[in-house]
C-alpha cells in the first residue's frame, strides 16, 4: 500500500513538472494580460505564457504574493510594461523568485517600454515629484499599448527576444510575428475608418489612463474627474467638472473598469453626459479576451457613443 502511495506521489510530481514546463516550451511570464496576449500571438506553439495580473485588476496596486514568485521562478522570460507601472510589486517578485534568468540586465528580462521614442511618451512629468501630486508617473504614462501602433512595436520586440532565447524556432517566431502584424494592421485600418467621427471630439476622463487611446483616435480629453491622479475628488472638485461639462457640452465621461464608478457616475448624471465604463485591460470585460478584441471593444464602444456622433 505504501509503495502504491509513493508511486502515486512520484507520478503526480512528474505530471506537475511536465505541465509546468510544457514539454520544453519556453516559459514566459508577462506582467499584464495585454502583453501576455501579444506574446502568445508572436510565440505560437513554442511558448507557454502566463500573466501575473488579471484584466479585472489595477496593475498599479498588486500584492506581491508568494505564488507569483513561484511562477516567476520557472520563467525563461519576463515581459513587462515598464515606466514604473509595476514598480510597487515586480521588483519584490523578481527578488523572491531567485531566478537569474529574469533579473535586471539578464537576457530574460524584457522592458517593453523601450519600443517608445522620447517624443512618443505621453504624460512625462518634469521637475521633482512628491506625493502631493497624486499617483503620477515621472517616466510617463505606462498604458502605451492602448495605441495599437505600439502593439505592433511590442510584438516585434517580443518576437525578436523569443528568437534570441530559442534560436532553433526562429523561423516560426518570424512567421507568427508576420501573421500577428498582418492581422493587427488590417484591424488598425478598420478601426481608423470607424473612428473618423470621433476626431476633434471632447471627453472627460476620471483618471489619466486613456491618453494613448484618445491621442490615437483624435479625441481631446478636456479634464479629469480626479483633481490629482489616484485621489478621489471632493464634492467641490466634482462641481467644477460638472460645470465645465455643461458649459462645453462634453457628451461623455470615461472611467476605467477597475475604478469605483460612483463619483464618475454622479458627475455624468449631474452634467447630462453619458458614462462609459471601459475595460482597462485585456480580459477586463466579456469580449476582450485578446489584445485585438480589447482594442476592438474600445473603438466600437467609443464610436457608438455620443462622442462619435458630434455630441
């Protein structure tokens, strides 16, 4: 009986190991679902990808759980957004994982923000930054994948890194990259046609999450419900925003799906604007399970809103 139990335990450990290492596939850990989706697209069957965060979570505020360290300890490649999006928890996970493959400066440590040139970075803060300014990112807004042109660049960078780590499958990575880029380029053309009525329109956002999306679509953000990023507005702050929305006839207030929507809803209702709760990441809402589906959902929602109908 004891022999049978020991044999069962050995088989269970073996099966777990086989599952974890996926028959020799490159193990990739992404910090956010959008990067995981892009990585899956350009890596195809030669990799296994997991995301530390889920779409329903705000990646700024994640607890550095031991289970995440275990996942990272097995990784051949870490892919992350950078620009301090993950600053509160990723360094802790990297240290706890004790995996030399993914430490800073290693071949398996990929900061995807390097795809952006200086003039493509939105929201950079000059001068000294302190807590009184709210949750600002001195290096710039880290949500650059909301512009699909940056998704194209990210795919190219990640595919190049996969080929570097796994040269035997270089040709397959290049083919998967070409397929992903062809599909995304075709969708960008479709999205830009659909978004023509949005150009020159105005919206108000709850938080500076959507800058890259609005910039790409030609929408102007005419203020925030938050007086400072990450700090909920007071009643007085909200009244000022309501007054602006009424005076300028701004048709839409946007809030990210992971933000508590009550204050944004009150502003929208009091001003007569429509409230749009948009998925902040891949997988945040039904129908957003891949990077392309996510952008598709965002464009469709905005284009069918009052922002796309001339107010």
